[in-house]
C-alpha cells in the first residue's frame, strides 16, 4: 500500500502532535516528520521542493480523522436514471 510507512508513523505520533500543532498540516516522508505547515498547499510546495514528484504524506493534524460523506450516495443519486 502506498504511504503505509508514513501513515503508521503519523498515527503513532498523532496525539503528541495534536497537543502542539492542532489543525496544521504534517509533511511526512518515511518515518520522519519533515515539517508542520499552516496550509496543505504550503506543505505540498515544501514536499515538491524537497523530493520532487514522488509520494509523500500531507495530513491535517486532528484528534481523529473527519468522517467523509458522499452526498450522491446520501441522496440516492448514484441510482438515479436520467
């Protein structure tokens, strides 16, 4: 799985980072926190500058991941027939 190492590393440090960086964006490569940024765009730009066009993790530092909703599914639009 892509970014498996980075995701495990993030989860193992999440609560520690929440105490100091709540709402900011972590830039992770391998088992290293490269930096914490105010926006995901700033984290992305730093990652591209450091490593180029390769996989790296940008994840918002929150106590838990928000639940994503798919409005099309909620409103039954996936089965709509025009």
